[in-house]
C-alpha cells in the first residue's frame, strides 16, 4: 500500500520546472484557477480560512488537511466549518435557500475510522460546528472579502444534534426557531472559547 503524500506549505513563489524559456509560478496558477472566491466549492474553503484567521493568531502557519473528518484543530478541539450564501455565481433567478449540508463528514482517506453513533449512523465528527453565512443579497455591492457581509452560527455537537434531529443537514429556519443568533467575525473567537465551558465537550 502506498503512503499518503506528505504535503508542504507553498508560498506561491515556487516556479514550475523543465519549462524551457517559459516561467510561471504557483502564485500565477492560484490567480488563474482560484480568483472566483464566490464559486460555491471554493467559498467553502474560503469560509474555513476566514474562521481559522478569526480563531488563531498564527493562522499563516496552518495547512489545510483534507484527510480529517473536520476542518480546524483549535485548543485541542475539532471544529467543522460549513458555508452557505444567498448569492451564487451562476446568475440564479432567486436567492438560495440557506441549508448547511454534509454535517456528518467522513474521513476522506480513512473511511474505516469513521465514527458511528449509538444508532449505527455516522456520528458528528467535530466538537464544535461553525455555520458560516455570506449574508449579502445584492450582486452589485457584494464583496466576499468584507467581513461585515458574513455572519457565523456556533453550535456544540450536542446542540447541533438537538436542533437538527441528528440529521446531516440543517436549515436557517430551524436555527431561528431554536433561538440561535449569529455572531460577527470579531466575536467569533470569544463565542467559540465560551463553548469550551459546556459539559460533554
């Protein structure tokens, strides 16, 4: 069995090799392939990056690990970030319905280690769930890099299980029904830290 690749963090200045008289870098590749931060798949990674920077002072040292069933390790706790947006980049006819999905994540490379709950279904892998929402609803003034256009719902695993009914998805109407209110980027770290005081975490 082949071992998983060891990943090192790139700076962007690295250049591709054996290209003759052509010179192009990782930074140019990133700019070419990943400039559309509104693309729904990339937006999820962006949400992780935003949360990481809200929580950690040394976030620039972190490297995303796709192999885990969670996104961020913070103070010895597992944090999962999910993202939704009212706006999409494909010119939708109406605003998207806000529903966070994939809350019960499998380990990408280690499915045999995926945890099962008492009922035999996939368990929630993380300790804390951050449901990120890009709140802006006008394409003409949308700025996904503006933290004032984001908000974040923070739930412990037990609270998520209670509100969702132990499901793999959760919509914003249920959150509001249960009295959950979002926090801003600046308040995210304090809110997460407060969760550590709760029992069974």
